[in-house]
């Protein structure tokens, strides 16, 4: 409890989605912002996923980090010693592309991101969908990227708001 709240927030950049006969394709990126008036060093990010057909793309800001990509679906990054995360600035080191099959395999899927800095509470973002929830989304009428992020729970900080949204979305 003695740790301060995180000084970094995560929002989402959303790119145009695509659709063909077999897939919905969603491209988005975590956008981290230093919400303080301080220069921050030693920023770290972890990302993992399972159940999605997923691609991780580097952005030019990836050069500010050391780390590795595990089997194409997990990243472990630490900011380089020379990087200073300036106040109120953004970092967007990677993009996530998900190809969601219209003919779903019968399993759920999840995305997990954690990030933090020394002497602050780490932030964990854990987004999970069961097969039944994924099927309901695929069978619905709105397949936009914005709806997908909302359905995953990535645009609200409330577990129950997300559950209610999934229950009443078509």
C-alpha cells in the first residue's frame, strides 16, 4: 500500500478496421502518457495474448526500448537508460493486429498488458472473452474496431460496465 499510484496512463489508438469473407481485422496500439510534471526513467511494459490470431508490429518508438518478443504474441520491454519520458508526452512502441475469424475456433481469448515505473504501483490490464462472448460479437451487427475495443472492455475501467455492455449489445 505504500506505493504511489501509477503516473502513467494507457489509452488506445485505433486504426481503420478491415473485413473480408473470413476475417474481421482490428489494428490498435497502446498509447502510454506520462501524466506528471516529472521526467520518468525506467519505464517497463509487458504484453501477452492467447486465443487470437495476432501480429505485433514495432513503431519507430520501439527504438527507445530494450526487450524481446516471445513467439510473436508476448513482449517484455524496458526503456533504455538514455531515454527520458518527458512530462505529458506519449509513447506508442507497438501496434496490435488481431484477425478474428468469422468461423471461430471453439475457445476463448485474452490480452494482458502490465506496465510501470519504480516506486509506483504497477498497472495490469487484463481483457478476456469466452468463446460464447466472442461468438456473440461475431454474430452481432456492429463489427467496428471501436465496438471491438469496447466489447473487450478496453474503453472502460469497470468490469461490470463491460459485462452489462456485452449482455445488451447485439
